C-alpha cells in the first residue's frame, strides 16, 4: 500500500464526544465527530483532503491551485486559506454566478487573496475542459505553474484525508469502548464519503454502518461517484481491499429543492443543535444531514440499539450569507 505525502494543515485529532443533552431529550445515544474544528480559517472536512493534494502540488513544483465551487463553497475558502498560508495562489471558478454583495466564505476568499472567475452552472459544466485548458495556458504564460483539483478536492489523492480520518475515529471510538456504531454524514462531491468508506475497510471496522445523506444530486449519482473514487484510489495506491457499489448506503430525501437551497426542517435542526448543545451547523451541508439523523432517531431507526455518530464536516462561515433564512 502506497501512502502519499501530506502537508500538516489541520488541527488533529478533532474531538469526538457524546451529545448528552440531545441524547437525553431524544432518549438515544448520539455522538459527534467535530471536523468543524480542524482549524478556523482552515476549518471543515476539506482541509484533510487538501493536506494530500497540496503536498502533491508542491512536490511537482506547482505554485497555483485552480478549483471550483459555489461562491459559498467551504472547499474554495479552505483552498484560498491554505494557499495563502503556503505562499501559493488560489484561482477559484465560481458557479453559478455570485449574487450581488459579498458575505460569508466569499468574503474570506477575497481576504485570502484568491483570484475568482464566475460562470453560469451550465457554461462551466459544458465547457469545463476548454475553460481549464485556456486558463492553464494563460497562467503558464504569466510564469505560473498551475494544478487543478476538482470540487471538494474529491480526487483519489484527496480521499486519503478520510482514510486517515477513519483511523483517527476508530481509535477514539475504541477509547470510548464503542465498536459497533452508525455514522451519518453529508455527501456532495463524494471525496469524504469515499475516503471514509475506504478507511473503514482498511481499518477492519466492519461493525460500522456509514450512512451518506445526499445534499445535491440523486442517490445513483453519488453511488456512481463514490464507487469511481474508491476504485481509482484502490488501483492508484495498491490498497489491499475490495469494494462494491452495493456496500454504499444512503439516507435519501434531504436535498430539498436543490444544492445550497435551505429548507425549514433543516433550519429547525440547525437551531436545535445550537440551542441545546451550542454547536453550529450550516444550511448547505450539515443541517440537511443532521435533519436526516434527527428524523431517523425520532423514528427509532438510529441511536437506540447502538450509538450513532454525526460527522460534522464544517461550514460555519456560510451561515453569514443566509442570516434572514436562519433567523
């Protein structure tokens, strides 16, 4: 097994603890893995993946990272912050076109010195290869050495962030005398989900049930993308495991009207956790996944016979782009 190089950017290990007040109120055993606490500027799950992607970029002599996302993308903000810390340039391709005004993650992107370009979702989707080719050529003419990483740093190398996170979580669960559990997380670009699935297999944690909650696209899209990332990672890094698309489990029905469109039940869950545990979710990812967890717990399907662990993947800054919705 070929373990790749990494650059230490995250504050690790992140805490794992029981949500005592929420557990008592719901008569369940609910825990949380605080990957929102990987840092401040570099908070959230994307930082674990960027540790590996940026190490690869520096080894190849790259000084510019191109990536994509919405204007409130946690990944874009984390990439901008990491590049600023390492003396690199971030170039962010936003889609769809940002609204008027700058807030939340987009404000931080600017403070970190990222260059931004805006496209319609349709344009970037249909013409991404041509756009990247043209942009890379322009940067090279300026003397830059660019590297592209997709949304969420969800490439095989980025999956190592959550392969390693699975080992960290296993050790923390064992210290808490927990072997069997359910794990719930939001899924969109699929790198976190793929890495956690691979890590579960590599760590021999067969008593974990991982439940992916889509916050964009449909289940079949996510099953296909997680499977692809797993297969490519196994091949690229000679991982001594086998996996199947049928092994990837989902809790469906929590996308709402679409990606980055908040809805009332998710906002209710966000408010509940803030008021009962003083923990902040975000309306794009974690509030929707937490809504799924709450409904499954209330229905008696999770947290009753064994602990359920919520993987908090971050996103606090995007709250400041939706104050009216949240309040």
